[in-house]
C-alpha cells in the first residue's frame, strides 16, 4: 500500500461501503494513515517538498524561541528538571537553533529533558541526526511527560490537525462530508440539521451558506497539555496561521509542491491544513485556569524579541551573507510574507510572564 492510488482506493472503498465521512475522518486518513498517509512517509519540507517553514528560512527564528524558553525557565527559579516538548518538530531545525542559544544559560541543558512528538519516520531520522546530542525521547502520546514543569513548542502543528465543517442552512447547520458521486470523491452535506444552540455563540447569527470550522483534535491537545501545565507549571507556545476569535469562513486547503491543489485529489500525496481558531484554544486554556496572552503576529513577536538586532549582528559577522539575511528577515516579518498571516499564541501557568507579547 505505498502509492497514492492505493490510499485513494482505500478511501473510496470505505465511502462506497459505509457512506459519506466527515472531513475530519478524511483528513486523518489522508495525513496519518499508517502506511500511506502524507505525514507517515516522505519529508514534506523544503524546496523539493511541498512547503517551507520558518525555522528552515533562518536560524534566527529558532534562536529567539530558545531565548523565550530560557526566560521562562529563569522566571521559575531554574528548576533542576523540566520537559521541553516540541510538537511536530520537522527536521529538528527549530530545536537545534533554540538549544544552541539556550545552552548558554548555565544549568539549562542539564535540567532539560527533550521530548519530540513525531509520526514521520523520515523526519525522525533527521531529528535524531540534528538533536542526538541532547538525548531526545520520541513520544507516541502527546502528554506522556514526567511530573516536572513543561514547556511546549508547536510551530505549524495545529494547522495540520483534522477539522470538521458545518454549513448554515435555513433549518440549522449541516455537516459537510466527503462522499462519492459517479465514482468520484466530492463534498456534500449531511441532511440532518444541527440546531444553532449547539454551535458557539460567535457563529449563531451566521447567514445561510456560511461555513463554520471546528477542530476537536486541537481542543483535545490543548486540554491534555493545558492540564499538565496547570498542574506542573509551564507554558505552551504555538505559532501558526489562524485567527484570533471564532468565526465563520472556509480555510481548508491542499498544497503540493508549493502550489494549491484540490483537497480531494491524491490523498496521501498532498498536504492538507486549515487555519487555526486561536479563540477556541484560548477558551480551553482559560477554562483550565491558565493565563492566555493577547494573540500576537509573528512580526510583532519576533520584533519584540529582537530579530532586527539579531539580523544586524549576523550580517556584521557574515558580511557575505548580508543579502540572504535581509531576505530571510523580510520573509519572516514582512506583512506581505509571513509577518501578519502567522500568529503567536501563548498559554501559561499564572506564575509566569511571557516576553514578546502585547500587554
């Protein structure tokens, strides 16, 4: 079961036998099917892959996150043992850059237990190569951590979690599903209406035809890790494209080789993602009693942590790289690039202050 046709056929077989499936079920199969899922096989990153993430653009990104984590650790009076968990660590680049900076803080590496949540064997191998000196532990459960304080980093993780979509009708909401029509995968609506009262308050006044997306998987991750953070102290830092308050709008997208694709074509061969509802994550974290910082843009967060000064220092030390460093700075912070599309979310125990966020 290695090629995309096989996964497509498997999904089609399931649809013909069991009827339509939710978009969340389709996304789960397409992304994480044990043998043919997008995230269980190839390395999707870089120019030869389907997309490029911030850590791959410049070392400055990971370095500033390293500084951010050290700052939290120092606020906690430098505990002698803590868990540093990265969700979806990619090639290990972000953590490699972060720990290179964090290592300068005396005692940090001795106290740090590095944990990586990853399903992709190809990426695990690269993570082992880059981070092997830190003796990482690969977790198969998202919250299988020790009882120590915990710091969680999630860059472009939440956007890849499955979502469900609901379309407003004249008689309530109808779940959007994936089914077969004339032997081809297509979107359709579940005929059974769901009343407005079940939906979040923010979308109840939606007009017919509007779409509401919800990620139960994202809420579950926040619930599990938020509970740990509440009980053990610590913080979760998430960087992703998304929106600050729960709202209507369709954001499900497919990307292949840096171009948009049809989400129903070639499951297992294309990346599927959706914008993150940070308002929903904030509700879960607040209900757990955590402090949630005001959502920042990547531009403002990196700016507050000193990325312009870091770029200048790098350029002085590497004059031949000046243009490349400037281009990377623009890519990470310019409004027309990643600067305002990407948001930075932080939820933490009440004994901490998160640097880099608007007051």
